[in-house]
């Protein structure tokens, strides 16, 4: 049976979670804001039963699983059945978020079998129903075919994803929204700054951003860039900024795409785009970048959910999202038609025009994010507690 200790009245029940991963910002932000005790049922219930203290094990260092990992958590050591066998007395619940890309379905079955032998409940949060890094969906589908049926509880982020999970595996998923990505202090300062300069922004340039990153498999940038250039033609002061990493756009980069790089340099030389090539942003530079945009374009032809979208909400930047996946269910966005069947350039042009003239605000306040985080934290704690009863 799973570990469960006895507690005196009004003492919080302790639940130890082997979280894969633990250090990712999403996982950090499903924990209580203050302290580590959640209050399922609200403060009154917590005053009676003490609430739930959730402790997440540190990510083991992939190079030395005996050490915790402060920076690098991938590949996650906890996904090895041998790790579960050796550390089963150290956790009560196993919660898989993501990071299993390199595990075969057979290895995941071994993990599930070992958790069952140890009597440890498995919680799986379905972030991706289609892996954005894989052109072919077969491998990810096979992994999901192991994890979703085997989980003692399934969580996802949107109603649309929950419906797909029910249709494909006859499993009911608990829907819990994606918490904030940006820290509250940065959210507050950037949102205030945007309010202070909003009048000037209304009469200045309108900056549209498309970040190629290192070009995931789900990105379809060239048609999207062409449609964006057509869309901003005739819009006064509209600027299209294209960012990309050095590994993609410089000849010495391991992922160098000569065709894409040449196209972008030609457009930049002609003054049609503002091209910026750089290394990976750290968080501070990423927040500055997103806050500098009026509209961030997601050039995806498949996918499910987006942390990038949530960071834009935190910072007050509108998002133009494709119709594939469940981005529209995740948060308020502008939409254009784009999926595996192709891009509808007219729909993208219309959406850019509406965004330019209407200047929609899809921002979420710090107070709203704080309340959301507490609710999400409490829901996780309640689920862990109930699985151990």
C-alpha cells in the first residue's frame, strides 16, 4: 500500500511526490504561493484537517542520480523503473508531467508495472496530445497509449483536450488551467509600464513578433512569414520582427537551415523585416522580448497547449494562434486557420488586421493569477490526498 502516516488533529497531511520534472516553471507554479501547505476545501476546512503539505522530490542529476539536479533535469532519471525500485520508500505519489520523449513504450510499461508493484499511484498531466518535436505522431501516440490508460488520475489543461482524451481512451481527465509563467513581481512591473505608455503606443509602431527558436517540427515558418508580410503591407507603422537562434540561422550552427536563413536575410536587407539572431534568451530577456511586442504569432501547424501563450498573457501581449490544437480553449487569443492541411493566408491577414485596428487586450491581472494558482495548487493537493485514502 502507498505510504501514509498518521497525524494529530489540525496537522497537515504530508504527501511526498516524485514529480517528473520538479524544477520546471509549470511544476513550481502548481505549488502554494506561500509555504508548502495547500488548503483543499478552503481555509475553514484546512483549519479542521490541517491541509496538505506537498513535498516534491528534487530532480536527480542525470549524470549522478544520487545527487539532486539544480539546473539540468533532462533526461529524467525518475522514469527508470530501477529508480522507482530503489527509491519507492521515499515518495507517496508519482506525477508525470513531461520529459518522456526518449522513453520507449516498453520502458514506460516497465515504469508503470514497477509503480503498481510498489503500490504508488500514478498521476499523468497530459500537456501534449501531439508532440511538437516529432513530425510523425506514431511514437508519441504509442507512449500515450501506455500512460493514459495506466494512470490512476489524468489531468489536462483544457476542455478540448479532455474531450479528446475521453474519445481516444475513454478516460475522464480533470481540467486544471495552466498557471502563470512569469513571476508576479515582473508581471506587476511590466503591466504597469505598459499602462503608463499605452497612449504613446497607440501612436507609435505596431510590433508583430514571430520567434523561430530552433525550429521545432511543428513550425511552418516560411508560408506564415510570407502571409505576415502581405498582411502588414499598408498598415502604417507595422513592423514584423523575426527572431531565431544562432544554431538555426548561422552557418556554423548544428541546425543551420540555409534556405530559411537566406530568405530572412534577403527580407531584412530589403527592410521588410527586423531580423534578430541570438542565443537562447534567459527568462529576463525573454520577458523583455515578449513585452516589447504588440502581437506574438504562433506559427504552429500542430500542437496542443502553449506555455509561450501563457507568458504573453502574463505580460499583456496579444497572441495570434493557429486553429490546430487547443490554444483557443486555453486562453483568449486571435485565431487564424493553420493545421496539418496547410495555412489559410487570408485568415491570417484578417486576424492581423483586426489585431492592428482593435488592439485587443488579453492580459490577466496579478490578482487573477494569484487566485488561479491557489486554486490549482489546492486541486493538486486534494487529488494526491484522495489517491492515498
